[in-house]
């Protein structure tokens, strides 16, 4: 058994050999482990990880007790563990890669066919139309589901609906979500300030079982879409008329026009570069200024 002097000497030798790159290496590794733990927390992957850890512990225990048959079976199971993890964790890995692949270049990534000023103006007009429409739909208890695409493209969901390429307005949204029309049952997806498609199907949430049972299918679809993309999803409840917004897997409720308008300006007209950020602030200030004058 090593003495206290030997332990002190080993610790001193270790600290003398540590370089800056080793510290960076440890920090990066710790951050990656933190992200992985955050990803699997309270998901199906959490139970799977516990099961894998149980197999690893069982393998070492059987090896210590020299249980040859059990040790052989567990070793073979762990040999194919990597492939099994890729298959079992496919939804979680896909979601993680999508999150890592998102780049925030602001309005430049919202559309390649428009200049920043033109796209800003298109979204400013669209946001006003969205807010007016949501208030009207809320007052008549008409259900609605509006998805605003950002960096992550929603081609898979768009293919399930009907292409429209329509300019957003209160009248257009009213016609789409009117209960007796063919397009009312589904989501509207917007891109570059226009209504690109309607009657689109959205993915289910990852943890559907733990979501409040009082939430209907529209709210669940909104949460599921926000978990699988960076989109902003607006829901109008046909039962209560309440307006809700889902972003990054979180649903917030009780929006009025002013609160919804401010949120959409912040989330959609978003830029990280210096000049574009200044321009965005000026545009938002001028928008609020015009509204206050009215």
C-alpha cells in the first residue's frame, strides 16, 4: 500500500507535467460530457444509458468472480455496443447533430434570394399579419398552427402539405384555418416572410407521455416541431382562444398582440453581426415608434 509520501510525490509529479493543452483538453472533454448528459436527461436515452452501465458493471463483476459463461456473453454484448447505441440513440443523435449544425448568421440564413433590408421588410409585414390574424382567430375560438422557419429547413414537413407561396394577411390565414376548408387541419409553414405551405403534418414530441394532458394535438405538434428544429411555432387554441408559442421544446402561453409582436420581432429579426445588429435595432425601434404614434 503506497505511503502518504509516495502519494504526495506522485501528485507533485503529475502537476509538474500538466501543460496548458492538457487543461484545455480536460475542459473540452468535461463540456462534451455535460452536453451528452444534458441531451439524455429525462429522455428515453436516459434509461438506455443506465441499462448499458448495468451491463458494464455486470461484466466487470463477472470477470472478478470468474463467471466465464456470464463474462463471455456480456463481453460479446459490449463488443457490438457501439453499433447498438447508434441504432438505439438515433433520434437523440439526430437531434444533437441538428443543434450543433445550426449556425446563427441572422437574416442572411433566413433566405439567400433577398437582401437584408428586403427580407427585414418582408418579415416586418408578415409579423404584423401574423399578430392581427392570431388575435382575430383567438376572438372567434378558431384553432390555428403557424410554423415560422428559421435556420433549420423544414423540407420534410413542407412535403406533407400543400404549397401555397401566398402573401400573409389576416384574410388568408382566416381562409386557411376556417374549420370547413380542406387546409384547416394541419400547420402553416412560413419561409422568407411568405406562407410557403399549409395543411402540413408535424412530428410528435419526444416525451409525449409527460406533457400536460390538457394540451391538445396542436400544442403537442408545436412542442414536437420545436424540439426537432429552431422554428418558432404559434398555436391558437380552439377551446379557449389562448395564444401560445413553442420554441426549443418549451411552450409559453397567454400571449396578447403586443407580447406576441415583441417576441416575433426579437426571434425572427435576429442578427449577430455588428452592422446588421445595429440595422436590426434601428428597424425595430422605428417599428415600435410608428406603432406608438398610431
